[in-house]
C-alpha cells in the first residue's frame, strides 16, 4: 500500500509540475484563445511536408455507446491535455504520448448513456493551482487540474446547479451548458443550453466567481419589465417565455474587458404567437462589459425568429483593413450563410446592412416581423434559395420525385414563414454555418468557415392537449414528445434520438429522471406529476398504455407544434438538392469577397460509384496555422481529417479515422513537436459511435 501511495504521489507531483510549468503549448483556451480565432502560430508543419504526417499517439476512452458523440476541442496546458469523453468524464492525458494521467467521473460510478454533448472546457489559475470548469447536465464542475478532484470551496462539493437563479422552480426547467465559458480575471462567464419548446428557462448569461461559484452578475436576454428591450416582448415574457440563450459559446476581448455573446431563438422555435414583437435579445450578438454584465451594444440578426435561426457559433475576433488602417472587429457567422462584421467597441457594421421584406405568416395567431436585416457583403457562403433548378440530378427518378414534393411545399424566399402546408428552410436547421465556427488568419485576414447545404422541411401541426387527469400514456406522448421524437418514436437522428430501443439503453429510474428534469434541447416535464411521468416512462420502455390518474398532463399549452426535424431527401436518402452538400470557404474580410470555396467531404457509397466531391454534412470547425494550412475533420460520413492549403483551398493531406471527427482540432506544441489532435467519436448520420483522441505529427 505504501508503494502504491508513493507512486500515486509521484504521478500527481509530476502532473502538478506539468500544469504549473506552462511552457507555452499555445492551445490553452478552447478555440485557440479567448478570441476564438482557431489560429495557431506554429509553423513546423507546412504545405511542403504535411504529406509526411503520421499518427503520433491514440487514446481510446472505451466509452462509445450507440448514438454517443464527442465534440470536444481539447485544451493543452504545459504537456497536459484535457478533454471530455462520450460519457462526459473529464480526462487528463500526457500531450506528448496520450498516456492517461487521471480521470474525473461526474456520475459517481453510475453508468451514463445520455444525450449530452460537450464542446470544451475553461480554466483559471491563481499562479499556484489551476482549476478546470465544465458542465454535465445542470451541474457546473470545478476540477483541480493537478489531480482531477473537485475543488471543495466551489459551490457545493465542487459544483453549482445552473438551474438556480433564473426566477423559475429549478425542478421544472432543463438547463445545461454544452459550450465552455470564458474566464476574465476572477470571473467565469457562461451561457446555457435550454429546451427549444415550452416550458423553457430564460437564457441569462451569467458570471460566477471562479473560487466560490457565487453568482456575480447576470444579463437577462429576456428583459424584465422596464428594462431596455422589454418593449419587444409581451408584458409577462420574463416568466412565461424561454430561450434566447447563448448555447454556442462566448468570445472575450481580454484587453478591453468585452464579452461577445451570440444568442439563439426564443422558444418555441417555429411559432411565436405567444411572444409578439421582435424579441430582443434573441438572435442577437450582444457585447457586454465583462466586469459588470452591462450591455455595451447589440445587433439583432433575425427579428421574431420562427425558423430556429440561432446564432450557431461563438464569434471570432478579427482585424480588418479600412482606408489603409487596421480596425479591431468581431465577425459572426450565421445559419443563413451570412457573415456580419462589426467594430468591436462601437458595434458599427463594417459592411452595409440591407433590409429584406418578408411576407406575413398565415398561421393563426402568429405575429410576423415585416423585414429582416442582411449584410450586403461578403456574399453568402451557402446557398439560400431553393428552386427546381437547384434540385438533385443524381438520377432522373430522384429528380422527378423531389421536384414533385417541392411543388407541394412552400419555398423560394430566404425567410419563407413556417406553415401548416410545410415550408422549405434553406440552408437547413443545421447550416450554413454551424457550431464549429470560423477560423481567422491574422496574416492574410481571411476567415475560414465550413458550411452545410441541406434543405429541411418544417411543417406546423395543431397541438392536441389531453384533458386534466386520467390521460392515457399514449396521449401524453403525443402531446409532449411526438413533435420531436415522432409519432412512431423513431426520432430525427442525430438531432433527436430514437426512443424505440429505450429499454435496452436505460433503466426506468433514468427515464423518469430525464422526463422530470429534461436534457439538453428537451424540456423538463416535472409539472406533469409523478403519476403521469411514471405512465409515460412505462409506455416508452414497454409500450404499456396505462392511464395517469392525477397530475397536470399538459405541460405545453401552445396551440401549435411541428412534425419533427426532417431533412429534404430523395427516395434513396440522399440530399434533395444538387451538390455540394458541404463546403469550406475562405472569405476576404478586407474586400468582402469569397477568395475560394471547395467541397468538404464526400459520401462513400456515391464516391464508390464515381460521384466524388459531393461534400457532406459537417460539424466541428477548422483551424488555420502560420505554417500555411487549414486542418478540419467535421465530415459525418467519410471519417477523414484533412489539411488544405490556406491560400488556394487545395487538398494536401487526408487520413482515415476510426470514427468520424465531428469536432474542432487543436494544434499545440509539446516535447518540442507540433501536434494536431482531434476527437473521433462518430455517432452522427447513423454512423458508428466510438471515443478516440488521435494526435498527428511529423516523424521524429
């Protein structure tokens, strides 16, 4: 036993030394730095030698399970790499060889097969000890980087509950954080992931004391009565509405003490008759004073959003040239394929903003904004309007089938309102730009962004509400669950999991807990009552359709729901639009032009038949280096990590991974070598799930 303690003590001492030494790994913050530029100044790997890259180490978590993913952008401090596993455990690896140093288990030994996705972590140091921060469900943990143990003085036993302090009963709301916060001085500033249907919590942006977990300030994205912006909501919005949350992550200008927060839509995503008005600060880029949370400026990109047009990624701090002078700016990508560029200090747009007229909705009770803003430059990096000429030509039969269906759907305009008939949303609900965000090269002032070009169909349905008491489990499911998981419980993977095999994955207690507390996009349904929750759990696990004799059986009282998250596909399951289905673009922010654009990824089944270069749906972002390269994984189907020439977009290197890498790479230096590391977790688009971190370097 003494020998074990001595060995453990030596390992912890070595780990502490690695964390404290911090010789300059150059990827100590998720996104490459607080400005989220995803830029590496390392230049050991170049276009001339990138073809020699080889796998330097691989760490397999052994935690993949059906439907699991890994979306983490690791951080590297000294020679310690910190990352998150598919089961949301925090791990420390030796960044030079991938050896496990320690593992923190937030589940206290219980198995976990939930739907959480975690894109990174934040850290803070007082010069002696470094603390790591990340969220699992509603709990925000503070972990000692030296040994993986909770920091006892933070919150309760090293964690705080993100559901508290929002003016709602914590038991009735679902709140988590899938993107890391930013640290400014002694504050951890963080957004939240919320339910996308009512009941949903308000999306306050909050700052916590890094030592104690005490709440230091909040910015209300749904303003209280009398606060600026409250006039754009109904009088009771603060207590009845939800969402407008900054789920995609925050960006920090350390020198100025400015935090830039992109927000999403208000709940419910596709009908807003209960929230007439423009709904500030939903769908806005908001600049806040990091010390106080006071709003400095904001710009709303979509007014009264009914298209789920969340700002999908943390913005990027950039410098652009105007009249021969460099201006500190911030660039925000969007799901519509636009890039907005603002002066960081004043919020002044650096390209002109136009107004696009929008026809009113004909859905009963809906309120519509008459126009929507858009930047006149740069041009969109994704297609925005779908006509028959844009449809697939893969086969004559495929074209005829999707053309026939398109004729029955509303389509054409960028902001065509959702309808009872069915409306095309293009680019889709997961793109143009996605949560991976953009990378910026300060030398060339090019912004690199990957995009999805998939059309989706949104169709509204009248919501059936079971009567109070004595409701059947099947009617509870139809009223509260079917809009996302489907009437047949097959879901819309990967966004919404299938429930057909729930009994093979979860115990009844776990299902009850998820229904009661919610998870990620899923609302909490505590107000259904325990009898109704039990009946619903039994129905999901066994198909038993018993009645719930008591409790409130209708949690959501909105008159409309939707028929699921549905891609517009041809009869063979391929995209209904012509390729490319995924792209990588280089955007010149000085001139407001697209320098180059190339397809990103391919569909292996089609490539085998000679249909190459189609691009594919992609999640996770790019990294650009001083060595002249853009590294990106992201593609869901072909399982590759790629390197492009940053000047031309020429593909220079690619490697096959064990699982698709829907995450953003990290580029760092350790042990005198430059590494590129990527999380390969699979799980999207029906692909196998795994859990590997792989690092690549030039041969020693």
